[in-house]
């Protein structure tokens, strides 16, 4: 009876270890799937595009798209953070530059990370960030004001019925 209990415990231990290994493997496999999902849907601010693709496109000067810029500062982040302008009309395929402005009113250096979101969400695949302050965390010294550039283009493949896109950045505090 004692031997049967030991064997049952061993089988249970092996099964549990296999379950842990499978769960770990599944967790690692989710990372590329999540990244793909974000690129397709625009979740977590992932948008397509590269510099070469941006330079190869021809602007569609026959139509305009209005891009609205907004910002939010999360609790715990003391910065003032806003777009330099709130709306801009652009031709699809035209490389455009705008800036966001940040100011650290505190007496200590702080770091922040901006997370973008494009709305409507499905248009994120047509909104290409060539250069963005959101690609890395930002550090501001006490009292520092910083102009943070954003270079983007709206793809000429954006359906013509879409005449307005919103780009919103949420600023989170980063420690370390």
C-alpha cells in the first residue's frame, strides 16, 4: 500500500511538472502572437511603417485627413503634457511632423513613457509613426521643458470614407 501511494505521488509530481513546463512554453509563445495582434488592431499603440516605406509613398494631394492629437497624464505622473497643436489636416502619404510638449514642474528628475492609441482602432494599420518620442522613455530634469517630436504619415491606402483619425498618448510614470 505504501509503495502504491509513492508511485501515485510520483505520477502526480511528473504531471504537475509537465503542466508547469507547458504553461511556461505557452506564455512565451503568446508574446509574438500578442505583438502581431497589436500591430493588426493598433492595440497598445503599435502601428505599422518604416522610414523606407514612408519615403517610397506618394502623397494623395486630392484628399485630406484630419488628425486630432490628445494627451492624458496618469495619476502619479506630475508632468504637464500636451500636443503643440490639437488638430492638423494632412494629405495621405505625406510625411508630417508635430511635437508634444512636456514640462516637469517638480524639483526632482522624473521619467515617463508615453503609450499611443489610434482611433478608430482599425485605422492604426494606416497610421505610420516614422519617429516618435514614445519609442523610448523620456527623462526630464527639475523644471525642464522638452519638445518631443513625432514624425508620421497616414497611408494613402486609408479608405476614402475615413476623414478623421485621433492619436492619443497616455503618459505613465516610470521608475528606475
